[in-house]
């Protein structure tokens, strides 16, 4: 089952290569999305809703589109205004797609020596798909990161594709990439050292991928419901109980994303970070329960690669593995003690 939205209507993977499919999806979503920083809660909800829909349609698409939005927002925030406007027009027209590659490759770290770039990045989602990537370079003894914009067509990295041998998110084309002895002048600096980690954007940006994950929970609900109806098992009382719970999990995840928008504009910095930490940890827990219930509902059939639920489950399991889930829970507890988080209606 495919959850269609207007910008992705009739787009199916079987009609193209994976690269063409991903590029077409990013282009269609870009044409219907505000690609600059939201200026009010309503604009943020509109962006989260589009990311949610992308994740519900296809988690690999949602993953890449979230990085695409992140990169364009960063360029708009810190880069030259004329460059940001040009790149945004290219994205809307489907001529360019973007990502942020910040995960270090421990054995081949990205460095600048004698004004030349060496080394690379791990977990480079969209390698071979994207036209541009923001990469992080250690700016020196301070440990702060300098963002560089790489035109991947003009300055293509070497791509290690065999490394991404994983059970889920295989379609996200997440690989290891590296450059060797490339003049740094071929990369465009975006902002200054430390801008990438600047708050509140570094913390609040996590809400984007949480919205994609919430869409993934909805996709689990979609596929379980479709399976039970097709198998004529939807009237079984145990299955009905599980399906009702799956709906509650999916709806709760969506509500958490939506309800997080207002505090991000009205709270002080510690409240904002705590709200995002709450959203991250809550949606993580909801997703884990949804995966368990889906496996109980569909059984062994969900483990066959040909079953549509199989890919949704494995993609979601991989996408949930964002760094530091325990730290997010501790941040929520600290904020609760300090009074920065209060339940309410």
C-alpha cells in the first residue's frame, strides 16, 4: 500500500531506478514545501506535515527530503543571500537536491592540509543521488565545525557503496564518501566556525526527522490494516484490539509533532530543547511499540521481503537509531524537575 499525497501522486518505484525515484520524489516535494526557516508555529506545522507525509509514503524518501530541507535552511540562514535564492530556485525546479553529511569517518576523517581537502564522511545519505552536500570540517583547536558546500557534480567524491550492507533503509543510498587532495577553493564556505552547532536551530531541527518517523508509524498502521483486510482477519477480536492500539500510537505520534510547534516559538532556550527531547523520546517509544504490534498482527508474513510491511518495519527500525536516545530521556527528566516541561491541555 502506498500513501499518496498530491506532490507524490502516481510516483512508483517500479517505474524508474532507485536514484531516479528518489530524485523525482525530492523534486516534487520541494515544489510544494517552504524551504526556508519557519517564522511561526503555523509554518512549522506545515513543514512537519509535509515531512510526515513523505515518511508515510516512503521512509527513504522522508530521510533524504529531511536532509534536503535541513541543508537549504542552513544555506539560507548562514550563506550569501544570492546563492541561497539561486539554490532554492534550483531545488523547486527539480534541478538540485541537497543533504547534510556530518557523521565522521573515524579512519578517514575530513581534514584540510595545505589548502587541500582530504578524507570524508560516513553515513552520507543520498550519495549518488544528491547534487550538493553540506559537509562539516573541524575548524581547528576550538573543535568548532565549519560548513562547506560541495557541488557533487563538479567535485564528485569517491563513494564506497559496499559498506551500506544493512537490513533497513537500503534505498536511502547511505554510503561512505571521501575526497583526496582537492583544493579547498572548490568548496563554498557557508557561515563561520560554530554556526552549524548554533542553538536553537541545532536542537530544534531534530523535530524534522521526528515528523518523518511519525509518518513511518502511520505507514505501519496502513500496512497492517491493509494486510488484515486482504486476509479477511479484520474481524478477529485480538486483531481489532491491536489495530485500535496501532491507530492510537500513530495518532499520538502525529499529535506530539503538531503540539511541539507552539512551544518552539514561545519558550526560552532550555524549554525549546526540552520540548524537542520529549518529542524525540516519545515518538521513539511509540514506534517501538508499533513495530512489536505489527509483527504480532501479521506474523511470519511480515518477515518476507516481498511483503510491503517488511520494508516499512526494517526502514523504521534503522531510522529510529538516531544518536543518544538515553540522553534525550535524561534531558526530559531534567526539564521536568526544573519546571521547564509541564503537562497541560
